[in-house]
C-alpha cells in the first residue's frame, strides 16, 4: 500500500469497499451537529442535510449513542429505540434516493457524560475511575465532569451487547454498514489508552488487553453485518477529552496489526494536524486493508496522499458543513464556501441545510 500507485488514484476514482462500490474516494466524516429531537431521534431536517451531501462516495453519520448510558451531549441521535430507527430510516432513504452510501457511527461516550444524562442520575461508566478535566453542557448549563464508576468485569458483556443492539438497529434503519467510534476519548478509546485505563484484569495493562474490548465488539457486530461492512475510527495522537497514552506508537501499532486480521471495511484514522511529531507511517504500513485518512486535508494534500498510496479514502469534515456540493467543487477546482461556526451545534436549518450548492456538469 505504501509504494507509489502506478495508476495514480485520484479523489474521483471509484473504489470497492467490501461488497459496495463507492463512486469516489471522498468521504463525509462524522460530525456532531446536535439537531436530534426530544427522543434523541433523527429529525426530517437531518434527512435533508444528509441528502444534500450524498454525492460523497460514503457518508459516515454523526456519532449515535448505542444506549441511554452512552449519552453525553444534548440533542444527539441514538440508535437503540424504535423511534430512533424510524428517524434514521428517513435519512437512509433520502441518501439512497440520490445514489449515495451511508454508514452509522456507533458511540458510547463512557466517562464523557454526566449523571443528568443517566437513568436514576447514575455515575457515568468507564474502564477506570479517572476524572476528566473540563465541563459538560447539560440541560442545566455547564457543569464539571464527575468521576466515573469503573465497570466491573461482569458488566463488560453488557457493553458489547449495547453495541450489537445498535448495530442491529442500524440494519433495521437501512444503513449500508456501521463504524465503531473508538476515537476522541470516548468509551472504547478510554479502554485503549493507558491514561484512562488503569485496570489490572484482562482488559488492562498490555496493548492487547486494552484493545480487547474493541476486538470483542467487532466480533459481535460483525456477526450481524459481516466484517466487510464494519469500519473502525481511531485517533492515536489526539488529546481531546483529556486523553493520553504513554506509548501511542506501540499501542496503536498493535491495534493496526490486530485490526488487519479482522477483515474490516476500512480503518479510519484521525491524523491530527497539530501532532507534527507523530509518525503515521508505522500505522499505515501495519494496517493491511482500506485506510481512510482524516485531518485537515484539502484537495492538494488529499490528491497527494492517494497518489503516493498513503491512503485509499480521504474523509472531510468541516468543508462538508458549508459545501453540500463539496465533491463537485473539488472536482472542478471551485473555491469553498466558509462555514458559520455559531451554527455548528444545535439550532434549525440556518447553517445546516441552507448553504447553497452550485450546479456542475459531471
């Protein structure tokens, strides 16, 4: 994969992804937009938002919690109730009507929650009782995070079951596959990195133990979907949500090798642009499958990464917010519209579905 590609793959070439054929290599990255309704269900406005962006080779939805326990933000969509399936079905129908492909990102926030989101005001759960820095936005305003409760080992099968149920709900909602959110300091990532995982049982210590939960979730979800319709997202260098690891190259190098054996649809890696000292090469080389890169790419850097064989797919985040026609703009070299940051999170159609799209001749 690392040798220069003699065919000079471009952003606009089709690519096979398991049983799917993507019409280009441009992926819409998962982005929380906080537009879900009172039942944490996708609203009709969300169907229009994703439909407008269906020219992407693949859309990965905003993170969707697999249970109430996995909730940590206001107005984020879930994937565990019938009402949530019904809401997501409108989204998948809209995207498919435009010939697009869409995966649901499955999410459990772990310690990045608050008792106000939990049943009976319970403490959030995590691999270990390590308090995150910062504050969480609740219905009552900004409040400090609380120290989470460490999961008992006999509770972990229940966590795996939550992800399996979310994956089954995604099937019922008509998605083309699922992505496991193992990045950005949420529950699976909390198990992976030793800054938050202080366990001494089979889920702590060595990288293979800290990666055990992810592997077991993959096995469970793949039992429903087939591994070729399951992707995984990692963020090896990110400190978001107060995350750290004493040896990230060792930890994530092991994970890349392990994930290579799982036959996944892809590995989606957040390559932090601020992490200039991090060497991404070993992870890219260790993962023997479709590698999706994310992290501040533009047309030039994305084209170079594909041509050099450093990635097979490129996911774009913020540019898709204000450019529903991003694929056409990139193809035709048209400048991008700037986004309105004040409308990124929450609100109505303003800054969500009202960005104009240009007409392009393909």
